[in-house]
């Protein structure tokens, strides 16, 4: 999902370079959760650090898209 977003000019944070070492690419899946790869344990652990975590949260760098999806990129907290 991260590569698709970046390839299409969508600004999506990815401080760790897509290595599941941060949660800056956190997205919320609005539709199509069934069209994403299964979540692995390392993604689930890293998501615990994401601001605004929901039951529909995923890390874009770890989610392989297999069909249509609709996501929302949550606002990033001010530093």
C-alpha cells in the first residue's frame, strides 16, 4: 500500500523507509479490509505505538493490496 500511495503522489509518512520500525505510515481502512494481506505479529506490535489507533488500522508499509480499498490517512500529531 505504501508503494502504491507514493507512486501516485499521495504524501504518506514513512520515516523508517517501510521496514515496520515506526508507525508513521499508519492508515485507517474505510473499505476493503478483506482485500489486504493478513496482519503479521510485528505489524500488530508496531501499530500499538500509532496515534489514533482503531480496529481498522494498518501500517501501509506492511499491507499488500489484493483488490479495491478505501483508506483515510489520520492527521499526524504536532511535534
